[in-house]
């Protein structure tokens, strides 16, 4: 089951964009779907899908994560950049880090405005991941509420 979270990254951070800097705060193309432990955020306009398949993440997000609006989008983007760099470093060092936890790189492009919702859920996934698997991506593990 540990590898299920990775499906989030395999399918998830497929961020391909036709524009250089466009906001996706208003996602009207496809509504968000949340079924069991699968959370999907989709947009046809910028051609991206994020699918988080991790047992317990949806429940954790609803019950323990800081509420939406607690962090600014700039804060989330900065944290996500740092988390992605560390994550990708671990993927590229399989002799040092578990390949069952870090299987695939995340393609998070820093010049694209993915909007608040995407950054909020990605940031919270990193927090969830660190707490659940006792990993330390940025030097500290953020405690849950």
C-alpha cells in the first residue's frame, strides 16, 4: 500500500501547459471528484491532472490539515518548490533513499501558476507523506493538528 501514494506522482504531476504564466484558480472545466481515497483536480484549459491515490489522505486533508486560506499561495509555492527539489533528489539517489517511497520524479514547473488549490493539496500531501512515513524532507516535519 505504500506505493499507492506514488501513483499520485506518476499520474499526478503531469503538468503540461500551453501558456507561460496563467492562473488556474477557477477550475470550471471539470469539477473536482473525491471518491474514497482518490482526489482528482482537473482542467482542460491547461491540460493537467492531479490524482492523489493514498489511503487516508482525503480524510487527513479534511480533518487535520490547516484550512484553505490559512497559507498564502506564495508561501505554498515556495514550500512546494523546496519539497519537489528534495523529493527529486531522493528519487535520483536510490542507493540512499528507499525506492518504495521515492520512485518517480515530480515535474513541477516553477514558472507556471497552478493556482491555490493545486498548491494547497500538493503542500498538504508532502506534510501527510512526511508524517505517515516518518520522512523528513526539509529538515523539520510539520506536526498535524
